[in-house]
C-alpha cells in the first residue's frame, strides 16, 4: 500500500508536469484568424509573459506540494500528527478535527508565499491587482474563520456520525452534505458574499431595462440583479448566476459594466440564462449530489482499512487517517471523472452560447468574449489535450467558431 501511494503521487505529478509543458509549448503558437483582432503585437507579447510567469509558479508549487506529501509518507508525518492530536483529546471526532486542522494549517502556510507572490508580484506587474495588503490580510482571516467554523463543523459532524453509526455513516453524511450544498446554493450570495464584497441593486436605466425585458421575453423573470464591487480586488471582469426559484440572482462585477457595453453584457447574461433554461444548473446540482453519495459510499468501503493505516505509519485505524489514504488512492479516478465532467460542461457551454445566438445576441457575445479575453490577457492557444483535461469551458476560438456556425 505504501508503494502504491508513492506510485500514484509520483505518476500524478508526472502527468501534471507533462500537461503543463505541452500547454507551454503552445504559448507562442500562431493565433487563429478569428482571434487576430484581440491583441496587437505588444499586448500579445504581454499575454505570453503573463502565461509563462503563471506556469513557472504553478510548476514550482506542484513540486513543493508533491515533495511535502512524499516526505510526510516516508517519515510517517501523518502518524506524528495523529499522535499529537491524540495527546490532546480522547474523542475520535475531535482528534480527527485536530488532525485535519493541523494539516490544513501547514498546507496554508506552505502555500501562503505563492498566494502573496501571485497577488502582489504577478497580478500587480500585469496591472490586475487592486488589493491592498490590509485587504489581503482581511480576506485571509475571514476565509480561515469561515473554513474553521463552517468546514470544521461539517467535518466534525460527519466524523461524529461515523462514531455513532459506523458502516452506515455514508448515508447520513450524504444527507447532511446535500442539505449544506442546498443551503449554500440558496444563501451564498446573501450571507457569505457580503462578508467580502458590497452588493448593490443594479440602478434603473438602460441596462436594467434590457435585462428585465429580455428575461420576460424568454420566460425568465428576475428582479434580483446586483452589482458587486470586484474592482477593489482586481481589474478582471466577471458575472455569475446563483440560486433557484425566487432566490435566483444575477450578479455583475462593476468591472464588467465598465468594460462591456449594454448589448454585450446582455449577451453574456443570455448565456447564463441559457444554462438555467436548459436545466444545466439544476442537473449540475443534482449530479454533484449523486457524485458526493457515490464518493462517500466508496470511502465507506475503505474506512478502517488496516493496510492504509500501516502505509501511513500508524497502527491506529481511524476515520481521518483512512480519509488521507483514500484521497491518494482515489486521485487517478478523480482525474478520469474530472475529464468526463469537463466534457459535459463544455457541451453545456456550447448550448448556452447557442441560446444567446437564437435570441440574436451572437455578435455582441463574440465581441464581449473578445474584450474580456483581452482584458484578462487570456492564452488564446492552449494545447488541445490540456483543454480536454482541465478546461470546463471550450476555448475562445472553439466558442466563436461554434457561434458563427450557428448564426
């Protein structure tokens, strides 16, 4: 089992490196004619430098994470953490919580320099970062507290369920996680987002009138249209749709409103509404619930496995040690599942684009996507295999080609 863990970790890292190298080999590839109007020569060179810097940092981060994991395996680091947690409590669920808390804290400290470098060096250098050190620290503290309170509570409850029910724990855990997923979907924008950003209703005017009129025309009445102050952190633009039923909400980044005209914004939102009308949002939510149930069931078959505990350096069989071992063993299957989910997601993106096209918004959707790609210094020529494995969206070239064919 120990050998299997090492092989899986090393194999996964080799796959990651190979894909990163393949993708980097396409950075300087000729841009397709359909995208030739996005960058001038200076902006194109800048976008390539941005991709190269991000790729180097990502590679180094992968090396560090892999090295840390292998060292923990070789020197029984997981067992040391387990023993320390056991010295502080007699309750298995509390021990598990301490165990995961220590590992999460160590991982956070290990990756903090990369986050700082990404924000205040790379993003700053290329004109994206608007975040002050004070806001960075504030976000970090809030995120840690939320993870500790919400994530910690959920994790403790699942382990407590295991203590009480043993082999049937996965059923009750599945129900619990499903309820949490539903609550987060319904109330994320109302409860979590305000802790980090200010959301204000989109003022009356041309843009709001267009959005509401379009919604009525396609049978998608919505009044909850908000603008979020994303510009206090980054110049990058975005928009998203959240919730179900009366809780559904459209959120526009203020940077999106600044960068795109009203017709382009409407086209972007038509794409998001297309997801809702074609049931992609609901199906995705239900698929997530099903995946969680299957994953918990498979995990229940590994909980208490003595070989996993021994491979991680401890003779004490426990929920939390089993979870670490299962996470390693499941990672190859996770890659396969991820590829399948990305394939489905990419098909859904084409369908949502087509929804916008059918409502005569193909041209503004293309121009809007091009503007956002230029503003984000997007890589316009990613490697096809990299796209297939990692991208939840088709490339800009693929989307524009499909939009033009459907128009």
